[in-house]
C-alpha cells in the first residue's frame, strides 16, 4: 500500500471539523487543570497498576496533583508500547512542548511545570477546542443533572440512564428521582410521569440523545405494568427486590425509555457488553470487563418494536462487530457507533471499520467518538481513528476499487462528520419534540 | 506488498474455468430478464431499505420491472460504499456498457433500456456463461422438483432439504412429500422409504449434493424410531407438535438424510448458523440474521457417526471460522466451503481464507460459490474472491514463503476449480449410486 | 510496508538467544532419533490423516521408523500449503541438506538416510540447541516425574497437573499419587499434604511453573473441605463419582494448586479451552478440539482470589484473545502467553499479537513458546513467530508510530526473551520458596 496515498488522505481527514458524539466532559471544567487530570485518566492508572504500581499508591487520599503524577510516572516505562501511551506522548509533545521520547522520573517535573503554565493560560479551553477542530461535544449527563451554567448548543446534553434502569431500587436513586421530577416512583404511572418529565427537561436543554451501557446478558423485553406494580409497591414498603425482580424492573424501565425516545424522536445510544466490577481491587474506572459471549439476538425484539427509534449501537467485544454490521445492514433503525473502550485500539478498529465500510450503508455509521473526560484527548484519539480510516480508505477504496481520492475522503467525511448531524439532528425551535 | 505481483496472480486466476458449486439459479430462466432482476437481488433491496426506502415502496404488488428499478435507484447513493454495490457497478459497466460512476435518478432509465436490449438478445445465456467462464452450475432444488426441462450435466441438481427437516409437520409439506414420493409419511418406515425415493430421483438426474441451512442452535443427534413413531402418529391424527417434539422430528429427519447420503455416496452441504425472520418487517429475503454464539461442537457426533459422508461446511458467522478450520484440519470428512452471506465480504473472506490456506489440507477446501440467483452475478462475485485470493497467495505464499508464482496459482486453482470436481464427483454410468 | 525494514528487524530478532517457556521435550532424549520423530509429530499425522491416509496405516503397531515415514509421505502433497508443512521443509533444508521443494515418494528415502546420519552424529543435541539459540527449555512433567538424570538448570521442570485435577478419581492416578507422595488421598488433609510434597519435590529440582490445560467449560471456584471430604470417602470405598461430584473434586484440587502456587511463589500456567477426544477415531494427539464459546469471565474469581499468583494464560480460541488482552490490561497478575495450538498459525498470531502489543504492558507478555516434542522444531516455530513479530513491529511501531528500529527490536526482545526470566524467575539458593 502506498504510504504517500495514505498520508494524502489522512491530511485531508485531519482538516475536517466535527462534533464529538460521545464524551464524559464536564462542561463546567472541560480542559485539564494539571497533568494529573491527564495522567489520571483511567487508561494510565489501570495500565500502570496492571504493570505493578499498587492501587494504594496511585489513589492515596489527599495526594496533590503533582504527587499523583509522581506516583504514576514510574509505571509508564512498562506501558510505552500501548497505544494509550502514544496518546499521552502526543498530548505532551503537541500541547506542552515536550521534546523527549519518554516521560521518566528525571524529566516529568519540568513537563509538569510547562503543562501547568499552558493549562492555566487564559483562553485555553477555546484554544484546545480550535486545535481539536471540535464544533460540538456531546456530554453524558446524569438524569438529575440541572444542565445549567453552560452553552448547551456546544456542550450537548445526553440523558444517561444506567442509574434509572439498574439502580432505581436503591434509596439514593429514588431520592434523586424525587428531587429531579418532583414525584415519587411508587407506581407505574408516577414512574412513567417522572420519566416523561426528565425527557422534557433534557429536550428543553437541547439534548440530542438518550444513552445507556448494558451488561452482556441484558435482554430487553416489554413488561406489563401489572407485573411491575407489585415490585414498586414492595420498594415503597421497604422490601428489597430479588435479583430476578430487579431484572424485571430493569427491563420495564428500559422499555419505557425506548417508548419515550419514540415519543420524543430521540436516538437511543446502546453501549452493549460491559460487566461492572469484575476486578473490584482495581483502580477507579479500571475494574470493568466484558464477556465475549454476547449477541445482538437479544435486541432483535427491541429493534422490531421501535422502528421509529434510531439505535446507535456500540459493542464492547470485537467478536460482536459482525453481528452489528449485519443488523445495521438490514434493520433501518440500527446504526453502527464508534469503537468502544476495549475495542478502541487500531488492532480492532481496523477490521471492524473495514467490515462496516464494506457492508453498512454509509449514512448509518457513526465513525468515532472520543469517550474522553478531558478535552485534551480529542485530538490524539480522533487522530488514531483518522490514521486507521485513511489506511482503510486507501487500501479498500482507492486501490481496491478504483475510487478517486476525493470520493474516498467524502466517504470519510460522511462517517466522521455528516452522520452525527444526520443521526442526532439539532432541534431548532421549529422542530419541537 | 507488490501490487504488480498481486495483479499477475489475479490475471492468472481470472483465466480459470470453473463449476459454481452453490447457486439459486432457476435453470429454466437463468439470466436476468431486466435490470429489475439484478436490482431486485435481496442485497440491493435490503440495503436500500436499511438506508431508508420503505419496504412497501419496493415491494408494491403489481409494479412493473421498470417501476421497481425506479423505486430502488434513489436508495443506491447511500450504499455506494458497499461491496455489493461494486458488484452492481461491475455488471452495469462490463455487461451493459454503462460509463458512469454512479447510478442515479437521471441516468438509470437509459441504463435500463441498454440492459434490456442486451438481456433480450439471442444467445445471452451462452454469452454470459462464457464470459463468466462457468463449466457448470449447481442448483438448489426443492425436494419435489421434477428436475425436468434442462441439461442436468450443466445445471447440476442439488437436493435442498430445509423443508423436510424443519417443515415436515406442516400440511403443505406433507402434501408435497406425498406427491413427490407417492407415499405418506405417517410412519417411520414410509417416511424413510419416501426419502429414499427422493434420493433415487435426484441421483438419476445427476444430483451431486444434498444440502441444508441450519439455525445456530441446531444440534444433530440420532433419534430412535420408537421415539418418532408416536410423533408421526400425532400428525396423522391432526395433533400439532410441541416445539420440543418438532425438534425431535427435525433431528430424526436430518439424521435419516445423513444415512441416505452415506448410502448414496452423496456429499451433505451444511450451511450453519442462520436465524430466519429475525426482522419480519424486512424486505423479501432480507429478514434473516445469525447468532455468533454458535459452535461446531454440536456437529462432532455427526462427523463421527458418518465417516464416509463428506460434509462441506459453510458457517455464517466469521467467529466460527477458526472452529471450521480446526475441524477440517483433523476430521477427514469435514471440508471448508466458501464464504457465506454475511461473511461474504472481503473484510471476512480475507482472514478466513488466510487461516484455511495455512492450516487445512489444500484438497479439502471449496474456495468459493456465488450463491447467485441470476447468472450475471457469477463474474463480479467470483471476481471479488479472486482478488482476495490473489492477495493472500501473494502475501503469504510468494512473498512470505518463497513459493513460485506458478505454485501459488496452482494452489488457487486447486481450491477454485479442482476441488469441486474432487469433492462432488460426477456420476458416470459406471459409478452407479 | 517496506520489506527491507521487516527483514532488518527480523534479522535482529533472529540473533536473540532465549529460553523456550513451554515444551513437551523429553530431556533424556531431546532431539529426534530419526525422521519418524519429526514426521510423527501430530501435526503431520493428523493433517495427512485428514487428507485421506487411514489412521491404521499410520499407526500400525510394530512399524519401523522408516516404514512409518513411508506411510506418511504420500499424505504430504495435500498439505503442502499448510504452515506446519513449511516447518518440516525448513527442518529438512536447514538441518539435513534437503534441496528439493517437495518431499515425495521418490526422494524421501534419500532424505531419511541423510537425516539419520546427522541425527546420530555425536554432539547433535548441543548443535541443535546452539543453532536454535536456546539457553533453556521448559518441560512438561507429570506430577510423579522423578526429575532425575538431566540438568534441571537447562531443562527446566514444570509441574503439569491435568491428571491431579481431572483424573484423581481414577485408581491409576491415585496409585501414582501414593507412590510419588508416600501418602494416600483419602482425606482432604492427606490430599493437601501430598500436593505440598509434590510442590516441594518440584521446587527442589528448579521447577519454575505449575501448569494445566483446561476445557472450555471449566469454572474455577473455591470448594469447602466439608463438601469434598465425603467425595474422597466415597472413592476410598470404591464408589465412583457422578459427573457433578467429579466436577466438584476437580475444582477443589485446582483451587488447592493455586493455593500452593501462592505459597511457593510459582506462576500457574493456564491453557484454556481444549476439549479432549472430540474425534476419537483420529490419530494419536489428533483428536482434540475446542469450543469458541469460552470466556475468561469464569476465571475472574480466581484472579481476584490469588493476587500474588502470576497466571500466564494461553487461549485456544482466537475469539478469546480480546478478553485475554483486556484481562491482562487491568489485572496485574494476568499475563498473555504465546499462541497455542489451533491459534498457532500466522493468520491468528498476527492479529492476536497486534492487539497485545497495542494494549498490554510490555512486561506482561510471553511472546512465544514452541510447545515442541523434539528440539528440531524450536527453530522453525520461533522463526515463524519472529517473522510475524517483525511485521507487526515494522508496521505498527516503526512506520505507524515513528519508533526507532532499535526501540522496536528492544520491544521484541522484551516479549521474546526478557519476560520469560522476569515472569518465571530462576530460584537461586538465596530465594528459597
């Protein structure tokens, strides 16, 4: 494959401005404050921990940001091979003027000071957004987020519903539900009414998606109100639910959310396959894994029941990508969505992307989201995807099928930029809900 | 990888004449009559539907062929990236003199007229067969197909048995069975006798394979007659079977077919992994999917029980390919067979083929079948496979292992051409059954 | 990708001396005695059998080595495409001066004689070790192996425990246990005491690992002594165990082994996923397969319970590699280990290696073991791996991430050489156990 061709395509793709359709950005503090916000990203803490740094050292309460960085740096040598480390180096070089190949115990303090000056400079947020060519950033908002204090046309709210579906039986979730909706969830009617209020709140603040992450054994199904009513009653009287009752309640709430999405014309992002707290002694956010024995078969009923709801689907296991491709190939309302977490490395992005580009309508693919917690990560993460995308476009389309470079770049733009606007349409005053 | 090398290998492979060992060709009307036969291929209708064209528009009763094409064309823009679309373009350019990059609303009518003239020209069937370098075409025949009116030495009958195995309890299937065999299937003996007659009928018409497609959860097993007898009795008295009884009957009929294959020295094509009607609102033939949680473990007992039956196995899920490679690697009677349906895109053909060529005896691999409904598709589909094959031969054998180009092409010929004759031998008058 | 770059990296990797961390070498007869030891490797017998040579011909009792080779040679033509055949050719060319492209019925006898002279030459063991650049070879020792008669600092004992875990209820295993430990296994206490003695025996002979192969449905769990005591009692009284009781006993012994590994600071090699005797009519060692529906989820409890035990994990199914990558990415005590058996072909090594190098700390990857039975196979098998490794280092690190060639080779050395010493440390007199 011609490297020059790949580079030409990549430099075209690098010019594109785009909306990042899934992040964990806190819009009130979007950039990093110190290098600790960057090295504290779970990829570095979990990899450094996996390579031998005790969790207690990394997460010692009361550590200053500088000390935290000092604790993680000794773990970097062992993870220099990882692609996540390459994001870190790219950030340090491109943003902080770092000029070495390695961050180690005798050069990190200077890097810390350099980065501190830059991160604290006025206008940094605007500058990092410019450099990252971002025209919008989707958020991940708790259902009781006030969505106040930021520009929702740029930092776009997204209703994250894991708590509602999986933790509604917990008193603190119910307390938050009460405060957010002004009502109780003691009956099916009031629960549904509350959910409607949450949707109304989010829609009135420019929300463009509902989202949830799901374990590999979740199986959506319609549940009748009469089955759920006694469960809510039990909760009201303080009786805890059995695991199977909890499962029924989860399916009911999940299905109700899908109904609201249909009502509100809101896409429902499904992030399928995560098992939580598989390694409970791991660092914060470094405890979850997956089970590759997972199938979209469990979702066929959902896709059939809600033909008007668009489901952008992310799968955690590379082994499920072919099912995702095939579901998106025949179901009009299933859309492929990015490369999630353990599948977000070039070794899996490349084969998964190749299959999608060969068999899913181009209008039904969300190329990439960053999943970032801090703005500095958009550039290296999208950069990684653009490199893979350029390779696949070069090999399969320009060389393999004789496409012009212009057409290949247009295909790249469709999945990187245009589809986000198409699939999560902005809601102008004229659209209503 | 040297592009020139790949091209040299490919042009050698392009010269080969071959038998297509699995198609859905109607031998009484093998070529397309109009462009609607081409654009009506489920790949285009399902992808266009997935991209937004309502099924009702595509499948409106009474549509003329020209109108049907006019309904599908607006959906093509969204699927230009797919490899299936590349087959379409190749057909239109190579066969119909189409000279544009895209088929769209202002050029399709001219294309329609051009193609109509060509498809209606005398000798088109012979010409398309010549251009496709086909020396034989396997069919997919219902068990009650009279197999009359065509040259069975070219259009080779293949006994497709899905109806017998999965729908024998349905009155219409039993009615067809009665008409085809002259007997009832009210007892085990008469059922078996009928099956024997079907085999005799097919063998006397040059059939070279028995075939079936199977759901991912099917598990073949021997079932004793005494267990089945009461089920057939129930059917005789009009009592419907439960799902589990139906499963028993299916396993019994399936096992009986394997016994007949052993008797008749007929290979038994297994196409493993399809779930039917997962998306019932989809277009015709665009409703089926699969579950990647599928394993050949369920077939080990069958392969052990019938050492003299050759089982060419196709798997729908890419994730099952390694099992297929490994089963064919140690079981003498398991043969790898082509790249089926959702796995029939270069993104999956290439890794699957690579593994097969590295670990399965070359004599036990059926490289490719087209699965086509109309003759015009043989060339682009085999062409796609030949391109991938040329790449793998170039990279793994010529460059990776120092093979001569001649040896590499010979390996390609073995799996593309020779093995079909070896694995599905022609039955001369001297062979009997 | 530049071939010259790949070759430069490969020739650097070819220079490295290393310890082979898993083999089935018999240290009392480590090299092949005749070509029959080479052609008798199960890869050739099983592939030749799969291609049509009857097992009875290959395994006829009383065959001389020369006759055995003569029986297998006719099967080689059909398997020339396999990578296993390429190992054979490489051995014959590099070691025995064979100059043809093919071993066939008219040249094998000369090859046999040439190889006999070389294999019988004095100093051959030393020479083949030198040529293979081996500085140590891990063995696979039965629990009752006396470990006598060889240099355990070079041929490194490894306690293989399949018999203890899965066959302790068989009289012959119990008899061997009695002889090896001097005690019975009629109670939990005496069973544990015996296991401790086995560990002490192995540790005093420089053992550096405990190891086991496991079926895909095995699920480790702690089992209380009070549940196991009656099972051992039943065995004492000659009552056979049910399958579920056998499963409990297996889990108990397995967990006890992990406890001893913790005590002894011994890594516990897990080789996960093999189903034994799936094809019982197959040749010796050519009867086992796997089920790709296998998940490391079943091992999470084990990894959590033994944070101080290092678990080098091999998976038989390529489809489990992403789980292995992800487990090793966050669990400090999970290490990726080589490319096992049905996954030991470049088609699977390359994607599996690529993912590991991109996402697992470099210190936690055992690049490769040969799994060989005879020393002559180290060179071609490691050679195959080095070629793939050079490709991945060239493509992903030098070209993809701008690493220097020196750094890329250093990464290769880390996973090929250094990690074996790091993960299976030598036990000097000062270390104790």
